[in-house]
C-alpha cells in the first residue's frame, strides 16, 4: 500500500481535481469499451460453440471416426467456456463502469466546491497532495 501512495504522491499536479476527474472519465470510457468488446466476443464464441456442436452432430450422423467427432465436440465445449468467461468479463466491465461513475460523482460532490473556490481565488494555492494526511 505504501508503494501505491508513493506513486500517487509522485504524480504531483497530475493528481489535481481536474486531472483526477479526467482519469475517472478515461477509466469509465475504457470500461465501456471493454464491455462492448467482451460482449461481441462472447456472442461470437457462442456462435462458434453452436457451430462446432452442429458439425460434431453431423459428423456423428455421417458415422465419421468417433475420435474426430469427439475432437470437434471438444472444440465446441472450449468455445462455450470462452463464451462464459467473456460473459463474466462483461459483468466486471459493467461493474467497473458503474463504480467509476459513483466515485466520480462522489469526487465532484466532495471537491467540486473546493476547486471552484480555489480557482476563483487570486491567492496562490498549494500543490495537490500538500494537505494529505501524514
């Protein structure tokens, strides 16, 4: 945890109110992009799983070598597993997107007025992180 605090403190001005808000926006955007990509991938893997199982059934009906039928069915099962993993990733991306929105709103509520007051003031302000607890 100390390493994380050190890394954050080393950012200096990059941890100002607007910079943190921009980081939240970037994280939220990345989570939305991941959500869409993982959702498309899950759909594609589901389609591939169904196609592989259909091919396995057709091979079995054609009395193909049982090892070949089993191998094709195994490929279908693997596609199905990837589809399930992608679906879980979709859920995680959605949770990240929503949590980031909540944190961004809390950040705005906590520091928005302070930022406005500091920006309106002609007095020189301390750099971000100056008031952090020791």
